[in-house]
C-alpha cells in the first residue's frame, strides 16, 4: 500500500481570518445545538431555539447550516466524504482491497479523535429513529461515491458490480465496528476493532 496516501491531504492548510471566524461560529452553533438536543430532544428543538441560544436570527443560522440535520450529521458526513477524496488520490495500480483497507483504517483513527462528538450524535440518533434513517440513507449514498472513486481511479476496478459488493462488505464491517464501539461509550481502540471485524469478513467468506 502506498504509505504516503494521506501525508499531503491531511496537512492542515492555514485558514484566512474570514474562514477562521466562520469556523468559530459553526462550532458555536454545533455545540449549542447538541446541548439543546440532549436537554430538550432533537425533534422538540427548533431552529429558532438554536438561533435564540446563540443570539442570532434564523436567517443568519441558514448562512451556516441548511437544516438541523446538517448541524447533527455535518461533521460525520464531512469525515466520510474524506474517504472519497482519499481514494481519488491513490496510485492507479493500487488494489481495491488495499485502498479500502488503508482508507477506512485512517477513517477509524479520525473517528477516535472525535469520539466525544460522535458519541453524542450516536446517542441522539438511537433515541430518534427518524434521524437514524437519514444517517443510514447517507451511508448508502457514500458507498456509491466510494464505488465511483474506485472505478474511476484504480486500474483493477473494472467490474462495477464487483466493486459495489466489495465496498458494501468493507463499509458494513466499518459500520458494525463503529456501532459496537459507540455502544461501549466509545471506549477502546476503534482501529483494532475494525481490523477484527475485517477478519470476521475473511473468515465468513472462507466458510461459505
């Protein structure tokens, strides 16, 4: 596996003053919204409630977020889309298995770095089935984007149906590992847990 796959893309680029201010406001809105979701419930908290709590108009709120769903899931979706970007940078000669494995292991390490935020979002989703379905639908869309990235970038990814199955296997292993991790209060090493779940996939494939 190309061991410099993440070295350039993960180097943080300096932000302009305007970008830093925007990021600070977004972070304030997210933290306030999560607190309100925990206190009042997701469905019981309105955008007006969030805007009032951060002392801004709803019109200003919409400059930063399109909806409550974006506030809740935005960071998670952004992290997942980083997978697509990373796969678009791998060497064309890389194998699909190696590319997916390395990229999702890297994703697992990013989840660990944001464990507190992800745990709160998971707990809210568990209590609110309607937003859990939104998250699952978004995962399906990300799978298609990952498949597209593999097929357009890797020389070995010539069979789209095969790639869709392969991506589904890896993403299911990742999702189940993350769920198990979050169910245990995000304790332990998610990277190792994901590797363990990949081992289950190999064992099951040989037993079929």
